[in-house]
């Protein structure tokens, strides 16, 4: 009887493990995904396993066969590439628009905008790698357009993702940096510095795709991202929302 029970528990455990959805998440959404996960699991009892990194690095992992079910990118370029190559089964849909912000230590006045970065008070500036992180690309584009990139280049410290930029800022390793509004609105980071939206930076359309080989429950999470509870969470974290008629 005991051996039979062990077998049943083993298969039950394996089944529950198989139900867990692996969600590849761009680093700008590292905090909002925690709230999305809690709400989705409350509604469905389906477990999520978020894997956070830069959009470019996650895309490379997917291309190399990483077993993810859903990919939330920080832009549309990477999910489009996966769809064009047949590694995504849905066309990329915008789930939110991200906002680029300048985040700096408490003693710096971010109301000065990007001009602040030329000050002698700012010795190091964190930017996510523009080759793999869409928010880093957006920051570089704005600095280039305002003819500041060359002047600031000696001060710039590149992080592999927004998550690393955040670590640099919170630890005091840099004086200022570019991150996502969704990060600075995270309650646990309140009071860690001053921030302001970057003038001239357009909202960043962020795309989601279902990936090839995704488990049966993956569609439920995909659909959940466009539901009123999820949209409210995105809005709470400073994202702009697409109209409900244009999301998919």
C-alpha cells in the first residue's frame, strides 16, 4: 500500500511540475511580473516561473532552444524576429508601452533633465547594453539625438540589462542612470533616489508572443495579460496601455 502511495505522489508531483509555466520576462518588468504572477496564480492555481533578463539575451536563449512558454519583450523587434523565424506561434501583440526615466541619487536635481548628466556632480551614468536591452537602446537614441552621447561616453557604465542598471543605482555604484518607470514605482525602491521621465523619449511598445512548443496553459497566461486585472497592474506600475481594440 505504501509503495502504491509513493508512486501516486510521484506522478502527481511530476504532473504539477509540468503545469508550471516558464515565462521569459524583459528586465524592465521584473517587479510588475511579481504582481502579475500572484494574481494569475490566485485566479488559476497555475504556477509561473519567471526568468528575467534583457530582451536580447532571452531571445538568444529561445533561439538556442530554451524551453520557455511565453516571452514578454521590452520592444517589438525581438518578438517579431521570433515570429518571422517560426519560433513564436502568435504575432507579437503590444501588452503595454514602457516609459524611459532618468534616475539619480537623492542629492541630484533630475528636473534639469539630461543637462544634469554633464555636471561634474555626475561621475558615472548607467545605461543598459543597447545591443540587447531596448531601454538601453532608447536611452542611447535620445542621447545621440541631443548630441550628448559623445560628451558623456567617458562617464557611461553599461549594464547587461535594466536589472543590472538598477543594482548599480541602488548600490551607489553610479550617480545616475536610465531605467524604466515601472522600476522606480516599485514600492520597495521608493525613496532610493530622484527620477523624472526623459523628455523626447517616445513610449516603448512592448510585445508578447506565445512560443513554439508552449504548454497548453500558456494561452491562459497570454490572455490574462490583456484582462482588466492585469491592465490595472500595468497601469499601477506606470505603463501606458494600448486600447483594448488594438491589443491583438
